[in-house]
């Protein structure tokens, strides 16, 4: 993938931290006042739409077709070659790390949108899998990079991390509100 640079990692992590903080505040506020749930839900939907626009840019619009249809189906190929020749290959690590980070917001925001649905976790995981499979298939068909199973694994890992992050933030927001309720006189 050519959409990143080493210096982009701190920016991505800062955006991720800011996003999780914003979700904590939104969840705490919407737990506090029932009337805020719908507007907060619309903010999550808007954030998810912005995420998809950025995702489309990073995975398709910023790339030029090479005309080569490249496919790698061996799982954990990158991990097997991470320390090849006794040398740590930063490029392989960076690709895996950024593929994971790319899907953390997907897991967080999709779960936030569907949080009250009884199958929210299933919807989020299946959506992440479908989005990744469609992306990899499109990259293969249009010759816009390497379609590989490692990307599927890393993207799902990122989505799962995002889901765990949402649940942690949601629980913290609920705990924060519950502690404020008990202090009231």
C-alpha cells in the first residue's frame, strides 16, 4: 500500500485517541439524557459516512491501476517473512499495523450505530468481513494492489479492536454517569 508514510502513524493514533474520547463524551452525555440518544446516533452515522469516504480514498481513489492482478492467499505470509534473513522488515510490519488501524474506526463506529440492535456484534463483524472482501476483490480485479488474506485478517483484527474500544468507552461512560447519579442529593 502506498497511501502512508512512517510519519502518518502518530497522526492516525492521535485521530483514533481523539475519536475514542469523543465517543466517551457522547456516550456519557446520551446516557445522562435520554433525548440525546437520537442526535448522538446521527453523529455516529455521519462519522461512519466520513470514515467510508476516507476509506474509499485510501483504498481506491489514491491509487493508480497497475494492470497487474496480484493475489496472495497464504495466511500470515507477512508474519512468516517479518524477520526473514535475521532482519526486521519494517515495511511488512507497517503494512500490517496500518491495516489494523484502518479498521479500528470501522469496528467502533459500526458498533456505535447498531449498538441497540440485538445482533450488533454480528452485524459489525460481518460488515467488516464483507467490506474487506469487496475491497480485496476490487483491488484484484482492477489491478490496484495486492489482494491478500493477511489484509482480511488484519482488518478483522482492527474491527474487533474497535469493537472492544467501543465497549470499553461505553462502559466508562455509563460508569461515569452512574457515579454522578449517586452523588446527587
